């Protein structure tokens, strides 16, 4: 099994879009795949089909599996710890780590994706961030960035932080920001600064084929 943590340099950059494309591409290659998003906020129980876990479930061909994919779900579109508090709960990093480890230990698939919430340094609990979860799991990281003005600083900063924790970045995806400058120009600039890790371009196209990215990850 190849386990991978899907992280972002910030929020709303397309992590779930990328993860869904990877799941579809893996399945198209005849590979088995699964996904886990340990906590999600901004979840509307009246319309679960619009949520990130439902999108992942659909990409897996198991549209009813969204509750299994995200066992901790909160209504408010806030950081998970704040959203949980509004519902009378307190998130603990030890519990999130345990949930992820249990899920990973029970997967018998070629590709297992764990998707974080928000950016690398986004709070997950009152005293821990996504980075703490990634460090505890010690999975290779797929780092998703945008193509907006300023993304170079955010991406290079995230890379420094991940490497300082001893985490391996398996690939970088530059996901098209809808109100951003030229995507290819942004990628060419980033490649001048980051030469160690493969950089893949992803348009915000529901039919984008992530086969190349899957091959990079599984090699």
C-alpha cells in the first residue's frame, strides 16, 4: 500500500479536487484506492452530497461512503477545533492520529489518501496543527498550491516547514486559481526555485486526468 497525505499551502486551493482526480485515475488503471478525511467542517447534514467527503466517495464509486470517509463532521465553516467547540466537542490530536492510524492499518489498497483540513499550519485542535498530524503519521506528502499572486512564497515556506519536520514531499501540484494569472507562467517560476520535487499542473476541470500524478506517486 502507498499511503499519502494530501496537504495544502492554504485553504480552498483544490485538495479535494486533486484527491478525487487521483482516485479516479488510480481506478482507471485497475488499481484499488481509498480516501480518509479525519475531520471536516462546513458540513451540511441536509446536503451531504455537496461536501468534500461525498466528493471523495463519488470518486471511489461508493457514493454512500461519505460518513466512513469523514467520521468527524461539523457544520460551521471554521477551523475544525472552533467548529467542534460550537457543537460542544473538543478535538484532540491523539484521537485524530489514532483514527488515521486505524484507518491506514485496515486498508488493503494500492493507494490510500489521507486529506488534511486547510493549510499545512492550519489549526486542527486547540493546541496542534495539520503539520502535527502529518508529523505523527509520517506519510509522504502531496503538497497542493494555487496559482495566485503570492503562491511562490506560500509554497516555498510550506516546503521549508515540512522538510524541517523531516517529512518527504512526494510531489507538488499547482492547482489553477480561478482568478489568478497565467497558470503555466506561475509553474515555470516555481520550477526555478524548487528542483527536487516533481511539479504537476492541475486545471480546475472536473475531467482532468491525474494519471501522470498517480504514476509519479506510485513509482
